C-alpha cells in the first residue's frame, strides 16, 4: 500500500513548508520505510482545492542515487515546474476576457482536434486540442466566435459577457469534402493544397529573409510564466490563496480568474544580422523583472522561447528537430488543404491548413496565410502534433506574423517577420512521469508565454562595421529603466490590463513578510541555496551531509557573496569535516570580474581537501549522503589535494575565449602510490628513495572556439548551455621544477566536441581528444583516462574501465553516443505511449608511453594500451518516467586487465527539454 504525505495549509498556517519538512524529517529518522514502500516505484501528485497533497512513494533504489544525479535535478527547469505545481496548485490566463469550450462532431458526439477557433474582428485565434477543448483570451470584448475545420461547415457562435466558459460547439459535417475542391486550370487536381504549396516552396529563395545581405531592428521580448486552471477560491490561509487574492485585488478584470502569474520579464534590445560576413549581434538596452526572490531561478524558463525562420527546412525545439511545413521535403510529412481566402492590405491571401501524414512524426498541425501574388508567408500558426515526444512538455503553440518593410538598397517593400508568440504547456500529475493520462482542459498546468515584437526594421542598412560601431554595449547596472521608458519603447505592443495588474500585484506582495519568506523557501527548493538580501548565499543544502570510505560522515557548508555585496568582487569558500578521519578541510577563493559583457575574470583559489584527478568539469559534486551506494567495489581513488590556483579567463572575440592559469599542488593519494625523485645533476631516478606526496607546479594556457553558444552567469561563473556547433579546444601546460621532488614536463592537448542533430529525430554526440606529454614524470602527471567508479552511466567517462587502470604520455580518445529519439521504439505500440527512447554508445582509448616513462614508472600498477585500444559499447533506454535511463555496457577489449565484470548495467538520470 502506498504511503500518503499530506501538507495542509490549514494545519500549519504560520510557516507550512518548514513545519511540514521538520515533521517529516523526524518521522523518517524514527520510522524506516516499510517493505511495501521499497517495492513501489511511483511518484504522483494530487492537487486539492484548499490543501496540497503529495502522494509520494520512494523506492530504495532511488534513495541510493549518487549526488551527481541529484545535483542535476536541483539545477533543472523540471524541478522549477514541479515545485510551482506542487506549492501553488495554481493557474494562469493571459488576458481580461477568457473563452473556453469544447468542439464536438454533431454526428458522432466525438471531440474534434485542430479546429480553428477565431474571435471575430481580432487577431486572437486558437486550435482545439485532442479532447476538443480550446481556450483563448482577449483584452477587448467581442461578441462572436468563428469556428472552422476541414470537412465541416463554418460556424459563428454568439457570445454573452457572463457566459464565456465551458461552451459546447457541435460542428455539422459539410456536404462536400474539401479534398474535392477543384482549382480552375489546365487540369483537375485532387490535391489542390499540395499543388499550391509546391509553388510556395519553389519561391522560398525569393521570400526568405536570409537572402538579404544584412538587416537591423529593435526587439521587444516579453516572458510570462503562469499557472493555469487554478481553483479561484481565496478563502485559504496558504501562500497560493494569499497570492491569488492579491492578484484579484490588483484589477477588477482579474476577479474570479483561474490564473496566477508567477514570473514576468521584459527585455529591449538592438539586433543586427549579416549574411556575409556571418554576424548575429545583440545589444541589450533594458531589462525588467518583478524583483521577487523567485526570479532568480524562474528566469531559467527564459529558454522556453522560440523564434524561427519559417522558410527553414527544420525547426528546433530543445534538442529535437521538427519538419517545417515549408521544407523542401514537406510532402513527405504533411498533407495540405485549402481553407479560405481573404483580402489583406489590398492583396489576396490564401489560408492553407496542414496536418501530419502519419502519427509519431516530428511535425506540427496548423495554418499558413500565403500572399497569392508573391507566394510569401503572411502568417503562420501551428502547434505540436499530439504524438510529439518532448520531455515534460504537453504542447507548444507558435505563431509568426509578417509585415512589409522597406529595402533601403532597392526601395521595394519586402515581407519581414514582426511578431512571434510561443506558448509552452507543461505536463502535470502523473504525466510528469511519462505515464499517459486522459486529456483534460481543466488540469492545473504551468504555462510559459513569450511575445516578441520587432520594430524599426532596416533591410540592407549598410556595412556591418558601420552598424556595429553604433551599438554601444550597455553596462548591466544600466539596464534597469524607469516605467516611462517602457511606456515609450514597447514597440507599439502595450501591456494588456492583465499584464499591468501583475506589476500592481507585485508591489503589494513585496510588503508581505510571509510572502518574502515563503518565496525564499521556494527559491531554496529550486536552486539549493539560501540568499540573504542579495549579499550572501549559503548552500547547496544537498551537500550538507555525505559519507565516504575515508571520512565517514562528512559535513560541509558553503558561502558566497553576491552582487549586492559587490558587483565585481566575489568571495567564496566552504568548510568540511569528517567524523572518521576527524580532520577539517575547506577552500577559500576570490573572483574579480573585470568585464561582464566581454567576459573577463581573474580568480584566486586555495583548498585542502580530498578530490578526484579528472579533467572533466562536467562531473558534478560528490558530496551527498547517498553517494556511496552505487559505488563499485573498488579501492578508493581519491587524492588529498592541497592546491593554489591563479586563473584568468577572457573572450578575445565572441567565438574565441582564452584562459591561463598557474597552479601549485601537492597530491597525496589514498591508494598505493610512490615515486622516486630525480637526481638534480644526472636527471635519473633515485631508486633508494620512495616518496608518497607528489608536488607539482604548472602554468597552462588554453584556447576555446565555438561559433555560437548561449551562456548564463551563476555565482560569478559562466555556465554554458548546450550548443550544436563544434567546440574546438587546445591546451598547453608547462610543468616547472621548483623543488627537488617536482618535475619539468610539457603537455599539449587538442580536442573537438559536438552534439550534432540528425533530422528528423536523432542526435549524435562525439568527443575526440588527443595529446602528448614531453618529459619524464610520475604517471599521475601524464594522461590517465577517467574510469567510472560508479554504476551510473556518464558520456564523459569510460564506464567499464577501472580508475587508474591505464596511463599514457601520448594518446587519442573517443566518446560517442547516438540518441535515436524514438526512431525505432516508436514502432512498438506500448513503448511509444511511454515515450521511451533508445541510445547507443561507443568509447575508445589508445595510447603509448616512451621508454623513459615506462622505466621510471615500472613499479606502478597500470597498463599502456599501445597495441590494443581499450573499447566499450553500450545500449540503453532513456526517458524512463522522463528521468531515468538504463544502459548495458560491454567491455570489448583488454578483458584480462579488469578485476571485475566486463559488462554491467548502469543507471542514469537525465533531465532535458
């Protein structure tokens, strides 16, 4: 029987979240989980009208997941959506007048999807969902809905102001099938939509905005995060009721709204595009947020913003590619139908509907508005096909409108995009675990709405150098502008009454102590850190307690200063203590940010603690209470590391960054290791002396090139998001002999890494590195490939290799993985409903070692893969409950080197969108 955990906002009116967690913490210590709880493997959420109830059964398997798993979870936008749905059980609506309903087939009473619902005399349009439901909103009242669909008669539904919810529209099948529409011409055509779209696609090159040498424009971008279908009751004492009551009081039009806005931001920028030379430049002029504590992690949802060149062959949504209805191969994916025609700005415009040819293709459903004289796109509206396989995403709606703008070179008027709107709806309830659930328009659901408006468009405005000189990069401290600035610079897209009321609501919320405190708790759950007045940050809380073989129970506390303390200087440090070794460890550092825009930073850091010798900064913190349960049965591979690092990072251009560092460190491995110091006169090893502590002094310089990459700043560090362009790296390290026991050597390493899209569904990741070390040194200072000591799969490690199993002074390595994206598993009926996807991995490492280094390290326990490279292959399934993956890795070579099994199952956790 599953176990119910109740969080009642009535029982704990003061600080419900803290009281709840404290009560549950004591219970977990006193009462261990029962046998049936260990067997269950469910995680469900129940949203009640006045209370928040969580049905949560956690198997013993999940309790054992190592820290690298959970540290990914805490940084994921999925946790943001999960927390918001859990804590608020709330909803959102975007305008003043909300109209909802269901469209049915009058003959069969079955729901109709992809029906166009248009509020007459406005630009407000929506498509019905699989259950026939639709929802749209408008700031101005209109009294009629126009409803159209292929194969059904056009309907006009009158509206009454106080009766706009839960409408039921029954459409009457038309007497003539639109497939039979005949276009007058040389011959009759059974597919007039396809015939017409061939002309549109053939004229792409004459209408694609990329044909212009350059263009510039101003861009106004608005992000809004709402929670939809919330219980509009405000009688409770919890945080949700308090915030919703404040929102209702912020404007008369909000009264009774089933919507709760939780994030809102505005950004104004200058942008420039050039085809030759290839330049895409953005200069942010102003930025505005609500100024709430939750902004710090909700701003991560800014990534859910899409804008496309509609003439491209493929549209990208996160790490997936979807076929464009204007693709050169569009007829392999879509059926096209004539829907309507109209006169817009004196020009005839045809409306073309498009639908996927088959289920489980990466496609859209929607409509195109085509200018009949030029075959150019006037407007597009579309949404994901109902069988799309996106993690945690229920639906994506997208629209783009075009407007005539002057070409300064020719004097002609050309169509250019001027408005983009994207809306992302997240899954909820058991859907968040990838478990199919019945469609319902009444479920509480998180939504992200993005509106982009383009203005002051200048086509072929001049040379790139002339324009870029005029773009003055704003200092981040100058981005906050007064309200009067925003009134004048929203590019004609003024805020609706609903959006204005959000700012009124926030002014009231900021004066509430309870709201400020509860917002900090939400921020703690979302980021792992607790901030004090934007000056001091403590955390992360998931690293407060951990355990390992050497230290026993390990306690750790970290501290950072924030921009409120100093905008350029960051002080950071942590303290740790182990109960078994009874010794204190820690680190202290300072970072100085010279320039945030052209990222220039210098840092000094010193630490004395146990660590791993790895070059992979992708591998996350090991400090967690449950980090030892998935560890392989191998000796400890940690090294006690005392080090001081002086480092400088700088971008020399938008694509090229350099870094230089000087490091002094003392390595004391906990495993069996010794080396012979070199005679200062002869340079030969002194065999009579065995030392365990290895000192090293190094100076390094690195170069990194990537054509396009998105970055964010976190704790005064630059965090890089996924890019699909190749990443080229080069690094040179000089080892200095500053002590009798240190060594003189040089290391040169090159690498290329890329996550490559393989349309229509797949991805291919590869990482190739090669390098050489010149000089004689202990093997720990040479190249040691990273073996995996956990049964947790990583694409940055050799999963079946033991730590320190191999070493070389010249090497080449390969990590690779193919993500099939459902290309094969979608053919299996049961599995495709769960959204599981297959992946295939292959890794290899080959190296050699000079005779001098072989002789010097003759007593060490490692192998050199000179004749036969190390190879392993893996096959796995990912997206299990949207979170988990299982891989089986098989070792293909060097079988006699491993003391353990040559094949094993590896668990993984991956949160992606």
